[in-house]
């Protein structure tokens, strides 16, 4: 059933509803149901045998060995300290513990009951209620109870990370209704479909496990979960091993059929990319999703590829990318508070040369914060966008209304001379003049100087030519590559001038994440993701419009307006997004077809499986046994 619509959008307050497209009133929900859809109706009925995109007969068994760059000294994802490994915030929670509801991967945004047996939503979004499945169990056999849910919610509200508190600020309380039933109470300001969807992805923790432990402390102990896997081994900074739970309580549910097929999942960590690639080629690990286009083009040319023993698969994602990578200006710094300076430095970045020489032409320029989405701005603003933007004129650059956002293009050879000339003009206009070949403040004589902080070697490689261009403009810029712990801690405190970050958006932007990246309320709080320090009333307004949209069309229109304001605000220098995703793996596995319309990434590892015949063929050809 749909989530009921309780109120008209705030758009009516500024008289723009007529321009936002056909907003269809949703029917009231008729009691408890098995699924909720953000727009339209759920695709799957309660008694569906399995999701269409899975292999329902995937064999169980075998091991998946993969590697990731980095290190770690903490696997407790709710501690605001320490260095959590790639996979910890997701894998250590989502594959070891189940959420109330889970999303399907071939719909825009629909959630199906997992821990809960039913869900029910108030007609005015003032609450969302759940009934837990009686068979749900923690790994020690103790039932998952309402008491666990209540304790988890109150603990996270009191002692959870800043990001959780920001995301859940509209959920004011929790109320027990019965032995297996409870409901979240939503505050008046936050009553919306999006808030309901966020609440439904809640992940309870075991009260009896945590109540005698320090919830805020870092930990290297795998927490007690109720999911398909448990943490089996932890080698700090080097290795995590997960093992499948044979008596996993939900293994026979239709929404879990075809999922979680490996007996073991091993994750190795390497500080150096070259070491990880060599481990893959030496069969120490079996799988890696490489995002370094240079390595993909050059590092995997070995005989086993031609023999069909090693696979190099590239596929186009069919979901929203967001701003894949960008060079972020920290506008908390005075030198970056002038938009002309930010535009000048954006013009100085020679993307086409770097893409040709460093990325083998594999990237496309990412000139939108919503790549792959209908929220990406195109052409000039539509009538619906203008209706939203007109009242915001004093906070919005004029070009938002008159120009499509574009960036200079070259053939990738030589310098971007014209762009550098225009960059110099903008710097002069902003009061940064050339004296003795140095760019200085016209009034004080202070040089234009800043540091670009990066963590990855490939980012350092990308920034060196940029710094060379900046030097030609008289700017004293340096690149500093720091190790992961220092990078994380400095990023958490916004202790940098410029850095490289991803800005993730989703097919339907998540309120907490979107506000954390873009909203002014996240500028001054540490441990959030507004690295650029965006503090703009127009952005705040449009973020809320996107989050609160009642129809897909309203969301797309508000998203395009937001995209224009962000782009013309020059808060980041857009880098490139991959034309495809690269999967490198030994031919031991099977997986569903890639490229479903809304398939989230690769379906790895939860939808993959170990193929014994393929693996035996690889072992025989290589003269080894597994």
C-alpha cells in the first residue's frame, strides 16, 4: 500500500503548486501491510516467492575473498572515534544485523518487511508502527524484542554519533503497543514519507549484549547480531572474516531467497593499491572492484585473462551517482568565501588533459550533483523550477536563471589557455593581483596560498597537474597526501583548505544524508559531511523541497533547481565519473545479470554465489587445489 499523504506541500505557501506538475493525492493506507513505496505501489505481493533479480536456486557454500584499500582500529560503527574500515559501517551492521525493513533493488524506493511482520503508517505521518516477526532471533538464540528496539532507539538518541542524531531528529519518540508491536512518533516538522522510509530502515541492537558495555567506545569485537553473517575473525588493520550463520532465522523468508550464498567472506586490507592488485593476481584474494581507471587499463594484462580464467567486467550503473569525486572548497576559509575565487580555480582545473593522460579517457565530466537521475539540471530552468527559484533571487547567482551550467572543454592536449586567462581575470576582480609573478591580496600584500589534502595516491596524481596550473596563475598551492587516520580526523573537524570527497545522492535523496552534505545546519557540527561549508538559504529551502516532495515529478523539479544553485555556487570543482564500473575477479563465481534499472551497485557479495565447477576449472588450469 502507499503511504498516505496528510498535507499539502510548503510550496503552496509561496504560490508555486500550480507549476510543479500533477500531484496526485494518495489513498489512505488500509491497516497493516507488508511493504511501503515512496511513489506508487510496491511491485511485489506479500506472498511472492522471491525478488525477480535474484537467483533463487543459487548454491550455498564456498568462500569469497576480496580486498580493500586502507586500515582500521575499530569495527563499532556507532563510535565517533577511531578509524572504521571500508565495509564496517555497512557490512558489520547490515550483513550481521537485520533492519526492520529492506529495500528491493529493482524499484525506485520500496521497502519490504524483514524484522517486522507488518508495517502501518498514520494518515498524517504522525507515526509508523511495526509488529516484529515472532521467529526473529539474535545469534545467541535470544528473541528480538520490542525492548531491544526501544533500548536501541533511546541509546542512539542519547549517545549515538552526530550523524544519527541529525538524521533522526524528526523522530521524537518510541511507544510500545503490545508484546511484539511498537511505533515511532514523528515530530510535527518532520512528518513526511521520507521520514517514514528512514524510520523503517532502523537497525535494532541487542540490549542484553550492549547494556554492560560502553556503547560510545571503539571496539574490535564483532557485535552480537541477528543477520545472515557473524564476525568470525578480526586481525586489526589487516583482515575481517565473516561466516554465514547456518540457523539464520530469516534464511527461508521470500525476501531473503537468493541472498547470502557464501559460507565465508574474507576482506583483506592493504595500505598500498599496488600490493592489493598483486594479491589479486597472485590469487591471495579473488575479487576487487577497481575504481582507478589507470590501473584497470594497465595492471590486469596477464595470460589468465586471455585463457578465460580471470574476468574483467565493465557495466554501466543504472542508479544515481551523485557527485562521484570533486575537489571541495572549504568555504569556512576566508580565501574561498568569494565566489569569483572559487570559479577561477574551477576554470584552472584541466579535466580533459587529466582524463586523457591519467585516466585513459575513461571518465565523463560530472557536471551535476545528481548524475544518472532525472534531478540533473539540463538546459535553462523550466517553469516549475523558476517558480521555486524566483523568490530566492537574492541568494542565487544570476546565471542560474540565464545560463546552462557548463565547464570549458579541450581536446585533452596542451594547456587550457583560454580558461586560465579567464581565471586570471576573475582573480583580479576579486582583488587578487599579480606582483612579481605572485598572486597577492591587493590591499594587504598577503599571498594566495592554500593546501589540498588528499589520502589516495591516485588523487595526489590528479592534483599535481592542477597545482602546476595554479602556479602559472601565481598561486602558492601545495598537495599534501596524509595517511588515512589523519585524513579522517582532519576531515571530521573540517581542518583543511581543499580536499577530495564524494557527495552521494540517491534515487530518492535521504533526508539525513542530504542535509548532512548540503544544509547550513551541518556547517558547524563536526563529524558531518558538509565539507564545503555550504551556508545558503536557497540551498536549505530546496533541500527541504526535494526531501518533502509528494510526487516523483515534484522531487525532480526541486532537484533540478537545487542542482543549478549548487553548480553555479562553485562549492566544488567537479571531477569525473566512471563511464562504467570495473569488476576484476577469478572465474569462480556466478552473479545475477548486472544493470537492472535500480540495481544497487553490483549486488556483491549478497547476491553472488560460489560456482564449484568454475572454481575447479580455474584450479585445474593453474595446477592448484582450493
